[in-house]
C-alpha cells in the first residue's frame, strides 16, 4: 500500500476532509460575505449564467485542444500548451467582469485589446519559427502597452504605460537582432530545422544571437536583472490588468523558452544554462529580500512574482525531463494560484467599495470577516510554499530536480531565500488576524452574488485538495515533459 492509500484510510484524514469540505461548501453557498455582522451573513444559492457559459467554454476547449494520443512531435506540446492557456484565459476573463462592472469601466476597447492578447498568445503557442514568434510577441505586447495605461486619468497608469512601452520597444530591437544573427548563422529560422543542424555550427553570430534572445525573453518574463519595469507596471495598472499581466503571459513565454532552449539549442546549454542560473538565483534573492520592505499590496506581489519566476527558470537550467515536468507543473499551478489571489483582491475591492492598496488596510480583517480572512491566509500559505497546499508541491518538484542534477550549493541558497520569503507572507497573515482593530480595516458589505466567489471556490478546491487528487495535472506535466526529450 502506498502512502496516499494509508493516509486515505485513517480517521484523522477523513475528519480533515469533512472539515475542509464543510469550509469550501460554506464559501460556495454563503460566499465570502459571512462576517461578524449578522445582517451580512445569508445564503444565496442561485447559479450564475456566466458560470454555465464558462463551463461550456471549458468543455469545448477540452475536446478541441487536449489530446494525449499523439506524443511524437512538437505539435502535441503546442496543442496542450494552448489548452492550459485557454483555461487560464477563461478564468481571467470570468473574474475580470466583476471588477470592470464595479469600477464602471464600459469601454469597448478593453474587450478588443483582450482579444488581441488572446490572439497573439495563441499564435505564440503554435509558433515554430522565429519570425512568426516576433510578430506574435509584438501583437501581444502592443495590447499590453495600451492596457498598462488604460486608466488615462491616473498619473501612475500613464507612467506605467510609457515606461513599459519605451523599455519594451528597446527589448524588441534586441529580440529582432538576435533573430537576425540566427539567420546569418544558418539561413533559416525554423525551430525544427535548427534542432537538426545547430549542433554542427559554432560561431560568434550564433552565440550573439542566443545571448540577445536570452536578454529579450528574460525581460519579457520579468527576471533579474531585467525586472525593473515589472513593479511600476503592476502598481500603475488597474487591478484586472495586473491580473492579466501576472497570470496569462507566463504560460506562453515559458513554453517558448522550453521550445527554444530545450529543443532547438539544447546542444548549447553550456552557454545559456549559466545565464539562466544567474537570473534564477538573482530573481529569487532580489524578489525575496526586496518584498520585505514593501508597504503596498501590488508591489509586494510584484516582487513575489519575480521570485517565482526564478523558480521556473530553474527548470530550464537543469534541462532534464523531470525538470521540464516540474517547470510545466509550476507554471500552471502558479498561474491558477495567482488568479485565485487577484480574484480575492478584486472581490474585496468591489465588496468594500475601496481598493485596499496598502498592507495597513488589511489590519484586523480576520475580526471583521473571518471566512474571507481565512481564505486569504490559505492562498498566502500556498504562495509561500507551505505544505500541504499545491504551491508547496510545485516548489518541491523544482528543487528536487535541481538537487538531483548536483546543484547542491544553488539549491541550499534557494531554500534559505525561500525561508526568508515566507516572512512577508506570514507578516501579512499576522496583520490580518493578530493586529488591533483599525478604522482603516477592510469591511465587506456586498449583498449580491459575484462571479468571483464561484471561481474562488473552484480554484480553492484545487489548491487545498491537490495532495489527494494530483493525477490529472501530474500526468499532463509528465506527458508534456517527455515530448521534447
């Protein structure tokens, strides 16, 4: 009998399942409105039509995109990357509705820009050529530039959009220059053709091309030392756009990194592995330490994003089937938890009619709104990588694959830095539950069912019960990890 079988037969385990199930049922039925104020606690079991629409979209995407029968080529990897991306995109679109209606944002340009982001990302999912990749990245990036400055009356939003546009345009030049050097070396830009002939070539143009591509893509994912745009853009953009930046591009960009460096340029890992290792350790160190001094919520989670990016880059550094499986698993898990986190922020913004931008706004939330505060704490524990939540397993798989390949020193440093990163998550939980009541504390007073609550319940179920039912996501990660090796 394996460990999970023994655990599932124990009395303690079944009691825990009943307690957790009752908690999730209370969130789903009563919503997050249950608080210490009696008039705010009441059931609302009416289903949302949008939930049914999202479910139908999910089923359609499942049948169109997900296929485990064809495991012998790059098309399988692209196809199922598209499946995960569309699933994340449906979740982001579903939860953004509440924020947009609450903030009275009715501009039709928002939906058009979102469709351009989806279109560019889907092209990136299936791209097998550097030129198509460049055009798809630019299509996606142009929509992001406008999204960052969507709130035209805000100086912070205008500054974020301008900074993102100028730096993004500069990095696009680096990316295109790298592609030109690749073309000068081989005479073509196809991923599969590069895989067949790249090992026989070794010249300065090729090395320069690889380095320029590394610089550009590290900027796109927000890794150190090219992270300086990320915090300002996260802070200046509106909350739904910050969710879009944090959740959607990661899946596509890291799949591109896998296809380029673990497929086309795998024979040059001595060149790019050192660069990615430095960026990974630097991102974890910078993100973990800098977040200790932050007093704004979105900046805190921006530095947390930088640290998580470092963990994902470790999967590329190791360059084994296990590390690629861990990378895919980490990206999907992190994106879902990010959607869960920002869904809670969006819910709190609409339910309290204010945006709690400072950490001080969360003081004594556990006294006013215990269900909401407990849900928020579970999400923070998962992001910090504390067992038994899904975030712990994603970090564990990456560290296990790293240490298995002999990166003992780097692994030890990363574990220590992760312990430091737990401090600011636990500090926020302390403010929520163990601080004195403040007049600036968050108080939820929403009386209508929100789409956000339904999505929170579903992803929270995945986050809390992953250690019991991990088969689907683990099997998908293993299958995708074996494609390119």
